[in-house]
């Protein structure tokens, strides 16, 4: 074997090594490894989802006194390959993890008007698409998803006891779109 | 030359071909190619920035009657490598392109409160970091940036005539942070 092809093979391995970390960020099919312990307990993934996933959309929720601006900003993220699949067939694939940051809002009077933006992290809501009916006896799983809320910066211990009581009531208006507020996620329609 | 190394070389080219599009999304240093004609005219980049860039943050702007919710949602994106540089030294590098989607907001009364989310695209604001003082005679350039607003879905013809009159007044409250509302971009502090 001549020297040239060996160098080519080494360059090839280097190219593959560069390609792998770049593509990992886009994986969603390992969502059960990323966001569960394999037995149905749910966690916030230990990854830089804000820096590597796709932001689907932001919801601003008014204060009870709306003249004081927004109370919270809710920002949802999904892996890029799950977004690509959704654009093709209108469904998130099995294993898709969605993470919603719930930020307390800060508000200022600016030239454009009363403006509110993300401040302290109040908590995170994690959903995992489950088309196979896994964990049927676990009250965090059902209606095609795993559901769990985590307060503040907590990533392991959910405060959710029963998704039907704790999570679903707020998602009823989105039942027709698989319990997701896709009407606020313009990137899915791009 | 044996057959094996040739196959290796072909596999290598394939690996590089896969690697290039994945890494392109993260580039910011070619921002002048992406967002200008090379002579100072600014355009909205022809790329999937919502699907491949980092969402820095969202600002919700109240209606004049705030009990009707938000008027607009402003959502800003930057390339991942520019975000990484900012996290290291607190500055966006020369050539960084920032894109702000200005969405008209839709508002609904939901269980969590009066909630507003992105609807129709009203326009886009593009900024390009310019540490080298390029295009000094062009009224779209100055104070370390190129500045241009594009109405609706328009990507080429800006309505901005003079950044000092058209853009800067709204950015004065962010002067201390290089004219950017980084206080609403929590990902930069992660």
C-alpha cells in the first residue's frame, strides 16, 4: 500500500470524527435514553438544547394586570431531525423530546412599547413522544406522550404526579394537534 | 494502488460531503457573503436560520390596550459559532449576522392566562457585526454594525434609508451592550 491512500484514510477518519458531533445534536430517536431512565422516570436532558435544538416558538403569558406586561415567557425546543420529520408528515416521530423553558418575564417600557423578555427560569416542561404505548401503568405516560414538569433549575426530580391532572388540563385546547400548541410554532410550517 | 485505499478515498469524500453542510449552518465569519452584496447592500440571508441557528431570545411587545395581549413577538437568531464566541469573550465576532423575526401576535385566553404567540411575519431586522469600519459612507452602516429592516416576507429590498434615524432610536436603551438587547437573551449566559 502506498503512503498516499493511508493519508487519505486518516483524513477520512478525521472527517468522520468532525461529522459525528455535528450530527448528534439533531438526533431525536434516542429520546428515551436522553430523557428517561429506561423505566419511565423522566428527566431534563443533560444537553445544550438551547444552543443545538430548534426553537419552535415562544408564548408570552400576561400578568393578571396586563398593563404590567407578561408574567412568563414559554419557549419550546425540539431536535432538528424531529422538526424535519414533522415538516414531512405532520407528526413528531417516536422518541421526540420537547423541552419548554418557563421563564419569569422582565418588563420594560421601550420605544416600541411595553416589552417583556425572559428572566429567571421558573421551570421546564418535558414531553417525550411515545407511539408504542410504553410505561402504560406509569401516571407520567399516556395519550401518546410522557409528561413531566421540573421546577426552577431542577433536572431530575419532577413535581408531576399524574399527567392527567397536572399537565393535560392546560393542553386540552391543543388536543386536535396531538396536545401541542403547534399554532404558535411557525417553523413547523416553513 | 490497491482497490481498498481507493474505496477508502471515496468513502472519505462522501464523509466530507456530509460534514460540510452540517458545519455550514454554524458559520458566522462569512456573514458579509451571506447578508450583503459585498458593496454594503444588506439582504435577509437565504438560509433556514430558524431551523439551523440559535434562538437568542424572544421579546413580547404589548398592544396599546394590554388587556388584549401582545401586539408583536420579536425573535432573534444568531449562528451557533458566533454564540460560542460571545460566551467566551462577551463580543460577537466580525461578520456575525443577527436576524430578528417580527411576528404579529395572535392571542387566546388559555388556562395559564392570556397567551400570545407568533402569527403572520410582519418583517425582519438584520444586523451584521462590522468591527473593521467597512462601508463608512453608506447610511446603513455605522456604530459597529450594518442595520436594515425588511417588511413582510421581503428579503432583498430594505425600507431602511438611514440606520441612525430608522433603527438606532429603538436600540438606545441597549447601547451599553453594543446596541443589542442581550438582557433578554439567556442563552448567552448559559
